[in-house]
C-alpha cells in the first residue's frame, strides 16, 4: 500500500488515531486529524502532531475536506454509520481502521484474539507463552499499544499477538491472522449495534481472510461461536470446559486435556493455576490452543501458566482489611463479565459486597439476579445507570447508592463481614465518572489503600 501523496483524514484523536496520523505523515501522506472534541480538550500527544505536519480539525469534518480525502482512517470509538464516514465512502474514499492500516505493512505472523470477555488475559498469556518458548513476539492492539505502532518492530520470523475488538473488526478488509480465536459472544455494546447478531457478525470478521493453512480457535460452549465451526476455511480447533471433545482441548475434572488424532495428553491441572474461576480455565485452554498452533512445546506452556498472575483490573487482589478482601475487576464492563466475576467466588464461604454501575450499554441487568441473590451481601450502586440497576436487581439483594468511588469503598467495607469479598465488577463502561476502566480501577485501588491506612492507624 502506497501512502505517499495521499490525502488522509484520521477520525478520532485518541491513542490509535494519534498513532495512525503519525505513521502516515512520516511516510509522506497529507494528514488531517479530526475529533469532535474542541482542541482545548485534546491530549498533549494529539496537539503535538502539529509539529509533525499533521493538520488538526475539531468538530464534524467539513464537506469540502471530505470531498478532497481519498483515505479515511476510523478510530474504534467512532461508529462507521456516522454521517461524515458515510459521506466520505459515497464520495469514493477508502474507509478503513487502524488495524487494517497496520495489517498492510506488518511483517511476520499474527495471532488475533477477540471475544466479549477474557481478551486481555488471553492475549497477555499467549504473548508470555510464545516468549517463554523462545519465539520472537510482540503484543498489542486493543490491549494497549496500537498495532500500527508495532510495524517497525515486526519481523519476518516473528509473531505479533494482537487483541482486537468488535469495533476494530468492523473496518478490516485484508487483515489476515494466521491464528484467530473468538472466546465468547454475549450481549455487549448494544448502544452501538442493532442486535446481538449484528455484534456477533463484527466478531466473526476475524476469520474472513483466513485460508486452509490457518488455525481458527472456537469456544464449543458458546452457542453462537460454536455455530461457526462448519463454515470456516481454516483448520478449526475447539475448546470446552463443559464436555470432553473428540478433538480439541477440554476440562476433565481438574485436568486440562488436549486430544488430537486419537492421542491424549494432560497439559496441567486447575490447581496449578493462579487464575480464579471457570472463565479463566476457558482463557487458559484457548491460550494453550494458540501456543500449540504456534509450535510451542506443551511443557513450556504449562510452566508459563503456572507462573502467570492475573492481569491488572481483572480479578486483581488489592488488599485485605480486617479479614475483608478487596478485588479489582474494573474490566468487567458488561453484565456477562460481572457474572463470570461472581462465579469465581462460588466456592468461598463468605459473601460478596458488589460495587456496580457506570455508563450502561443498553443491556438488561436481570441475568445477574440469581447470582446476586445467592452470593451478594449488599450492592453498592454508582454512576449514571444506578437507577436501572436498582430497577433490575433491587429485589435480589440490599443496596445503597454512593456518589463516588471513595464513598463506594467506605460503604462496601462497612457492609462487609470478615471472610467477605468487596468486588468492583461494575457491569458498565466507565466514561461517566472516569477516563477509562483502567482509571476507574486505579481510583478503586487508591481508595482501598487509603482505607487500609486509615483502619490500621485507628487500631494502633
């Protein structure tokens, strides 16, 4: 793909937009960076691009600019159905996302991971597995480093492990992962998609360019994902925590087992894992399937899993105060993710004080009713969607409202008993009160540490 001399509009001045604009400008394109926010609200990194020759346009891009543009790079947070993008497409401009842009320049082989839940843990684990196996590997995408920023460090003999979201997969054309997986598809981002099937179709895009020489990894236990197995060109490898498979990876009792061509091998046991919950067994099985597909030895994969600790903001142990444990699962931004978080404590003797709320995604909270009724001592509700959560779950457990994270942590601790868990698993996006789920998780952890210091000083 030749970019020198092309007139490019990059829509969205966040991380991937900044990286795309810089990449294109450095290769001779005429680039304008656009965001609906006023310039005063742009990040320093976005504003600094002006010194690199990137134009800056706030608000909706004007039609005269769209008329002159022949390439539009869409950031993941920008709906492809927005009027400027539809206008540019009708005028004949090529409209792609940052992942597609990167794919046209990236060297080496690619492992791509998507799913409603578990993407980041699985992506990080696969990266560790390939590194520990002695392969050249880099990890990024939706997990942090934009894929376009990894082009220069990619190698023909290396692997790039990339987390991709449904938003990013909407705008791919030629993106071709050698190993691709979908962990699960459950209701999420219903404020963006017309239906669950519309959302699932975006996830399915991860397989669109795979061929017979590639590997597609599917969760047999997920009704939507498993239905795709017969329609893919790639070699399909399936995994399950609910059933023994004739071919694939599965959980049998406490053992994680691989079965291929009639031969069976126990890869490891659940007791060797530091990751809690059955959902994390799914993530480990999926990661092991990818590691095997990339040529890593089973013993190496086992050792990597044994050393692996939870990723930050994913069921992350924060502190224990007077017998009450605090866990940060700020990445639980959907109802299904919160269900998985609660299920991870099914065998605990204590109860859960659950901090819920934020910006909702137009999905009902009612699927949580049974687990909340069974496991929760109290709900602490925060954020914009607190009234909707109260409506759906208010009869399942006692609840209180909190105005901010400081008050939420204080109220949660007051409600908890020794042996309980205070769990931040909000089932919502963070953008009503925080910059990101990472910011929300850091604030939670800071408040917990502050509370711990306060309790310790008062007991002296």
